[in-house]
C-alpha cells in the first residue's frame, strides 16, 4: 500500500517537473569543437532520459551474456539432481519390493548423478543385501561409519553382518559403539544385552537390562526373570573364584528379583549352606516351596539338617510339604523320604495321592521300589516299571526354543544358543536328551548341587 502511494507521488512529481520544465521559457546551448547544439531544456531532459534507458538495457544484455555459462551449468546441475533423486526414489521402491537387481542398478545411477553419499550408500547397501552380496553391503555400511549422520545406521548394518558370520567379538565392539551413541535405542539394548551375556559379562548385562527396562524394551516380568537368571550366573562366577559371600549376595538378589525362579532359590540355598548358614538356607527353600516345589529344593532342604535323626528329618520334610500340600512334588518328596526310613504305609499313601494328581514315570518307579522293598515282590515291581516306561516323562530342564533337555539349568541353551529359554517342564516328545541328562533322570534330581554346578553352566554357555 505504502509502495503504491509512493509510486503515485513519484509519478506526480515527475509529471509536474516535466510540465514545469516545458512551460518555462529558456534555451540550452552545448558547444563542442565545431559542434553547436541548441535546444530547449525540456528536449534535453527527454534526451538524457532516453540515453539512460538505452545504457541500462545494454548493461542488462551484457550481464545476461556474461552469466550465460553459469546459468547453463546451474540448469544442468539441477537437471542431474532431479534425475538423481528420481533414481534414488525408484531405487528405494525397488529395494522395498525386494528387487535387488533393479535397486542396485538405480543405486549406481543415483550415485553417479548425486553427490549425496549418505543417501546413496544406504540404497547401495540395501541393494547389495537383497542380492545376497553381504560383503559388498558391509563395505557400504563401513563407509557410513565415517559420517556422523550415518554412523549409527552403518553400525546396525555391520552388527547384523557380524552376527550372521558369527564374529561375536566384532559384534560386541559394534554394539558397544552404538550404545555410546544412542543408549536408548531398542536394537542396541537388545543386542548388547545378548552379547554381554554370551561373553559372561553378567554385571555389564545387568546394567543394560536396567536401561532396557527404563526404555520399555522389556516388560517388568521379563526383566525380573532375566535379572534373576543373570544374577544366578554371576553368583556362579563368584563361587568359582572362591568369593562365597559375594556368591550368596548375588543369589539372594536373584531370589528377590523373581521369587518363583527355582535356579535362583537353589543357588541362594546352596551358597548359604556353603558358608554354614543352614537355617537361612532352610528359610529360602521354604519360601520357594510355596511358589514352585522342585526336587532340587528338597535335596538342599535335607542338606540343611543332615545330622538329625530319621524321624526328625521326616517331620521337617512334612512341614515343608505342608507349605504347598496339594502339589504332586510335595507327595513325591515325602514318599521318597518315607521309603528311605521304611515307613511303607506313609510312602504308599503319598504315592497314591501323587498318582491321582499327576501320573508320571517317577511315581511309578517309586511304586516299583515300594513293592520290591516292602514285599520283595519283583513281579509287581516289574509291572510298575513297565507302566513307568509308558507314562508321561518326568519334568526336566528343557529349552523353550529347540525343545532339547538339559541336565541342569543355565542361561544359554547349549544346543540352540538361545538365552534364558530353559524351563522346568515336561520334555518335548521325540527329542532325545543329551547324554548328561540321563544323570538327572536317574537321580530324580537328588543332587541339586551337582545339577546346578558352575561347570555345567559353563559348558552350556560356551556351547552357545
Ligand atoms: Zn535350545
């Protein structure tokens, strides 16, 4: 608005000046050598204005001519860029559609046309991956590491590559580097938790787990269970290095993290026993028995008061069983103990109850023993053993991922390498247990200390 007003005012002023000059009488004389120009002031003003206009026009033309090559180059560059971005877009579309060959061709084209390595590197890497050329993809990811804007992406690509080719040390380095850049990223936390665990860096893994929980990468339940598992393994390391007190502290923390996690309770009871804190061990087992009765717990409970007489021991076990009276494990524990002290009636009573709740091979084997020990009836014992062979198998530590049975619990499955997948339950039909598992079957888990020994866990871990 102001500009329009100014323009109108200016035009008015120029017109007024022109009228004033034209109306004013007067003459202008210009003498130059033999030349003499005589004219009116109005005509002179008009001539000056015309010359100025011509000069301005010539200047514009000259300027355009001088800048011509620049303009042309700019237009050409813009054209290249446009074609480059088009190739890039089409390349990403091809990559998304799984057409590696076309994606690679377009990535080369985009690479030639564009000077944007971060963008073309990603497409090139994706295209190479789609074509199955992992080494070429790794090279592109490696190139990404040199630029801050693509470093994180490059690390992810290289980590996948390292995992695929089994380079665990390299994978760990890459994950640690990514963790320093973005410690909250879900894939970084997941990868580092796994890699630190596999390397036996349990305290490092516990730190990452905390971070993963804070960033909702794992739920509270999964986090607590994993914490307990890591603490049990950390406690085993402490025990192996002779630090009994540290082992006990770590195992107690495992129980606090997941009270129903049997390996934690057994480890806590065993480490308490190892330093002579027998009543503390008994308390830990009683607490665990309420959640999840387990043969390993029963064994540790007996170890807590070995020196007592047989009747006293039986009474103690009855008190433990009373904490979870409707569980078949409670009846099986009492039946086995009664057989040892030749309380035939009590043994039979508990075996009948156990069979009614959950008929299994272990119940029938104990019935066979009862027939043989009480009456010397080998025929009846044989019949029970046949029944045992046909009955559902006893629970074992088995991997939820591959189904393989294990003689003892450990954080890594020695068969498939999965982490924290071992649970106590019915074995998977058709999957033979490894040779060491037969020990558990034979002993009915009567040696919790053996079955959870650090040596076993180490074997499982290194096999992962
Ligand atoms: Zn497995």
